[in-house]
C-alpha cells in the first residue's frame, strides 16, 4: 500500500518519501539511528517528522549532489517498542504518512539466480506460505531487474515491489534464501526483520561492483563491458541512503570461467559497498557491516572439474574460511554437500535452500551478532604432519570433535619436487587410514619416492552426495569447507 498523502494545493510529486519507504517498512533500530529521506520542490523548507504524533526529527530541504532537492532525517529508536508506528512528515507543501512502520534489523539480499530462487520453487512452498502468518514482523521489499549506465539516487515506482507483510502473494516471487534467513533471525530475536531483495540471475560480480571497486583490482585485465557496474548503478545505488544492518550474497556461478579474479574482486566489492552505504547513510550503516555469503553448491553429478573448487577457494580470498585478514566481518554458509541432481530448475539451482539459510543464519549469529561460545563453522585444518608414507591433519587445534565419513574420497595429494598448482598437475586420491576425535591420517604411498607437495580437499564440482562429504563437525553437523595446502 502506498503512503497516504495530503497536500496543500500542490501536486503529489512536490513532497514525498523516497521509493524505499512505504507502509509496512522496517527501519533499522539502535543508537546509530535510521535514515528516512524524501524529495521536495521547495528549497529550504522545514520538514518535521513524527512517530505517532510525537516529533522525533526535523531538517531542511537542500540540494543533493545531482542538483535535485531532498530532505533527510535520522530517527533513533532504542526502545524495545518496535512498533507499529505511524510515521508522518510535514512541510509547508503538505503532510505524508507511512502506516505500520516497524523498527528492527534490515538485511539486504543480493546476487544471482540462487539468491533469486523463489519460495514458489521450494519443495514445501505451501507449508512456508502457511507458516508466514507466524512471522508478520518480517517484512519484504523487492527491487525489480534494472540496468543503468549511471548511478541512480532512487528507484522509479515501477522498478520496485514495495514493503509488504508476508503472505502467499508477497512471498511467491520473493527470494527463498532471503526469507528463510530472515525468518530464522526473527525466531532467534523476536523483533522485526526487514528484508530487501535486489538480485538478478545470470549476472557477474563486475555488474554489481562500482567503478571504484573495479579499479581496486588493477592487475586484472578486464574488457570494458557495457554491463560493468550496470546493476550497481540501477539496483544497489538507490539503496545507499537506507540504513541496513548487513548483507547476504549468493553469486559466483557466472564468474566460473575466471575464478582467479574473484579473490580480488569479491573483497574489493564488499569493502566498497561498506564504504558507500556508510557514507550515504550518514554513518548510520556501519562502515564494517556484516557481509555473509553462500559458498557455491554442487552442480553436475560425477563431474571432476576443478573450477568449482577453485571458485569456492577464491570466495574466501584464498584463506579457506572467513572471517579472515582480507575479509573481516564476513560469514559463510558451505553448500558443496547440498547438491540437487534432480532439480527441475537445473542442477545449478538446488532446491535445498532451508539448509543453506540455516547455516547462513547460524554463521550470522556468530559473526554479525557476536554470540560467544557458538560453533558456527565446520572443521578446518590447523596442523599437518608428514611421516614416511603417512600424513596426519589436525583440525581446529584439536578443540572441536569431528565426524568422518571414510566412504568418501575427498582428499587428494600432489606428488612433486616443486610447488604444485592448486588446480593442475598430478593429483591422486589419498585414502583415509584412520581418524580420531580431531584428526585424520592418510596413506600417501601413491607418491612413491616423490615427496607430497600439496594436499587439497573437496576440489570437485560436486564432491559428494547430499550431506555425505568426508568431514563434518561432530556437534554441529557443519561440513568442513574445501581447502588447499602447499608444503612448499
């Protein structure tokens, strides 16, 4: 429903909210405040903003950087009364009101087709629609597909689906992962969650990156494609003034032809988004806001190609897991053990989004919400010990118990006197000979007298059947992510 507007003998367009504000909107709670802004045609006019009739902010109409005229206020909500509120803005040109306004945490969901994958495509979509009635404080907003050659300040009305309460009609075309992630956060915290969906299937990271972000990877030879930055301009830039808590991201399949670039491009994009969101929102969005992503799931059954493994590695900037030095305040859901070889939408689009969202939300609790004592990651190697034709890997300094599936051959060794390339060369299966509570021992006799130069794990496009990879956390059932380790 659009905002109710009463104007004093002027046309509607002279005094209004920006398109990202409507009835049912969720504004970011907390002491940093939330930005609310709009447009006017009367320079210097006073704008007074109230919640349920009590003034909470005021400002003047000023010029923006594009020569237009805008008004911007910051509303601080630290109370546990999260709403609903009527939010009213008054100026000499009239009165505009938003109804059913809530305060909570606002998350942006972006990426390509696996983030765009809708609730209607879930196996249990009918039960999800029915369950939505229990989550009326989770609100949804969707940006339509739109390219632009220049960065936009606001959406056109026809390029959005405005804020709405969850129902079958509002969720049918909404992102499944975005909704399931928000629902889990709502269950955890009990306060409102706002979900902003802005994604586009089949798109490259270059299209979601500003020119500033693209310039941060100067050693990457890049053809000047007319699409570069086009979705940043048309689908992210109009959101910059909105105060958000964090972002989740599912993308990478369209960059599989050159995974090596992604290790620079992805951290550069994250850093640039953080800086631009924070600046445009007058620092109400944190300059280090949490950024979560889904590591690529499996695809074709039985395919041994290495590009998926390489891309998963580069999604972590070559560290194997996050947060890390290049990707602080990031969190990840491992999805390589969640293939869907019978998906009617193609194997690149697995239907098991519940598991993805659950893992993503758990990781968010650890990184984005700083919950202590939470095991939100799968096991990861901490020490390697070679002896004869044996190799032992210890996980997580021996602190976390592991569960090992010895029926799966996910470990490979490279035999060479020189350093091995993580994708090419002679890589041989290394069978598991034994394991204990936090370590695994492998047979490396396949190398003969040639030394083991490197080891890698789960480097295949689809390394295992559903939830049947080799290594999991015993207590949290989270899969260990792919890794590569060179002994040189």
